[in-house]
C-alpha cells in the first residue's frame, strides 16, 4: 500500500510538471482559445449624455445605499465628511468570450466589481467621497490578442469612462480630486489623463493619480499625461504606478505585449523604463522592509471579508520598474498569475494601509 501511495504521488508530480511545462510553452495559445471572443465586434448602444446622472449607473457614489467602497477592516473607518472627491475605475471583471464588451446588467461581472471596490477603492474612503462608475468594460480576452476588435472594445469602454467622468465633475463641485484605478481601470485612467486632463485647469485640482496594475512608460507615456511621477511621499499633483511580483519574478508576458505598443507621446514603448512607485514609502524607485508595511489585506476564501496583517510584505522597485515583494508571501488566495509569480490581482491589497496613509499625506500637501 505504501508503495502504491508513493507511485501515486510520483504520478501527480509528473502531471503537475507536465501541466507547468505545457502552460509555459503553449499557455498563451490555450488562454487565447479559451478567452478571446471569436465573434465580430458589435458596439452596444452609445450611452446618452445624461446616462451617468442616474444612480444605477454607479457602483459607488456618496448617496448610494450599501456603497461597497465604504467597507473598512477592523480598526479603520471612512471619513464622515471627506475633503476630496475620488474617481475610481475598477479592473476587468467580465470574463465572457461571447462578446467583446460587458453589458451593464451582467450579474457576475457586477459582483466581482463590487468585491474589487471593497478591497481597492476602500483605501481612499478616509480622504474622499468615492464615485465608481459601471462601464461597459472590454472582456478579459481583449488583453490577450492584437485583433482590431480588441482595440475597438477598449475604445468603446473608454467612451463610457469619459461620460462618467464628466458627470463626476458636475457632482464633485470644486473639491480636490483623487484619481485611482486598477488594471483595465488604470489603462482607461492613463488615457483620461493624457486626453482629457493634461494641459487643462483640471490638472491643477489633482491630488494624485494612482495608475496601478498597468505599465506607464516613463519616456513614451508620462510626458503626455500632464502630471509628473511622484518622487516623494509628501508630493501632490503626481502619478503613482506599480505592478507586484513575488520572487523569482518573470514579467516577460507583460513586457512582450507592452513593448509592441506605442505610447501617448507617439514613441515606441519597447525597452523603456516604467514608472515604479514604492507604495510602502511613496517614493520612486525605492526599497522598504516588511516592517514598514502598515497593513496587508488578507482575504477570506469567499472574498467577502479580509483581515489586516501588518509587517509581512516588503517592496522594492527593480529592473525596468516592476515591484518585487520578496519570496515569503502569505497565502492571498488562488489568483496569483502564473507563470511569473504575478500578484497583479493583489496590487492594492498588499499595501492597503500604506496607500490609505499615502493618500492622506498627499491631500495634506495639496492643501498646503
């Protein structure tokens, strides 16, 4: 019986190695077949100019009951009268390959988006009232292909984002503005900075822009985005960006795609350095020990709640500009992206308490 058990373990190990080998060499092809829509791009109806005046078009807004962005872990509370206004764009939560853009009433995508707001946008509820729109996001498969339909889907999603932002400006009044997003949300946010905010009076109202989980080229993107990269923790009117990997890190899948694109300046992004802000210290290109991490959100198995654990995750900007978090990372859940040790899904959760403190410092600097 013991020998049979050992044989069984050996077979399982061989199968695991074979699976890893298969993914390493054919993983992207497999993912593309499974996730990229095969249908032609069919645009959904354009949002009317007044669409985002309706409360149901927002996942979070100050007057919305059950606002998921107001969640906080034990020991923290949202501000009763926040000084700033926060415009937050959630990451991709639509995984369907039957269409290129998510309908607004997709229950599964909306549920995931609310989970993301609890773990991400909640970091800002001490400094600002949070608006987070529903938008007809591009499906996950749009990021796995160079098909023209993928760009059409992203352009369509951005038009929703732009319409939501105009309504946000009407409702936020003259308050200072914090911009934040993750992944696809950060992609649209970077475009919003380059095309709608740069060179306008709005740029003077930005406390900070958290363009997290999407690469920003320091030479091909940043000069056209209207704000500099944040160099220090007490600086206002600047951009923060990072992408988290445990060690050994392999960001090649990201770089291979990113390097084939053109930046907002019109220059190639190939081989260019990325903006890397250390979220623990708020400094560019910095390094910080785990003890300086004020608190990581460790989610439960249902992603319904999370526990705050300080002093576990270090952070160090490395190479072209990825953020390394060491090799001894606590169990965060099943969403670590492989190969590569990519903690993309947890870019905010890993540093939640430090991001909260960072936003407060930058708002104070903006006021001064």
